[in-house]
């Protein structure tokens, strides 16, 4: 029997019957997706560190200003990615403890399409909207 966990595509994932929600193949698909995302984040951070370390000092002030602006943008992107890493780790833990794919607030299925778009999410769309609405009201 072929190993379906390695060959499961998004199309095959979405074609599975509802009763298959968060079965072993689906969990393996998301585990692999999240592990790849984690590795990409770590690789990007390493590349940025190497890039900044190897940066040459430009003699021309205009060139230097351009490089500093590019470095600033790159650092902001990496900062956002750094904040994403704990969310990826939390999603992997939810897979391990059997909570992945289910809303943290309601316990209802989050849905495959939403998880494909945001594999780190822990709320259904409705719960996320309520959560964001509460945050706006509280001014956070």
C-alpha cells in the first residue's frame, strides 16, 4: 500500500469526505506543511544574518542610504517572521495533542480551506471575528 501521507495534495485533501476531518493523513499533511514553514522561517533568519554580516560599506552616501533602507525593510520582515515562529510551534503541538483543526473557543472544526490559508490559526472564522471585535472594543 502506498504511503499517502507524503503524496497527499491540497486537491486530495479537500476531496476527502467530511467524516475524514483531521484523520492521520490530514494531520501528516499539516505537520509537513508547518515543519516546512518553520524551516523556511529559520532559513530566512539565517540568510538575513549572513547578509547583514557580509554587507559591504559603500563609499557613496546615496548607495549607503539605499542599502540601509533595504536592510531596515529586511529586518522588519524577519521580525514579523520571528513572531510567527511561536505560532507555528503551537500549531505543531496542537497536532501532537489532538487539538489541531478545532476551534480553541468553540471546539468546532475550523475547516480545511481556512487551515490551508492559515495553518497556524486556532479559531474558526466566526470565533476569530468575535475575538477581533472584543479587542477593538477593549482598545488593544
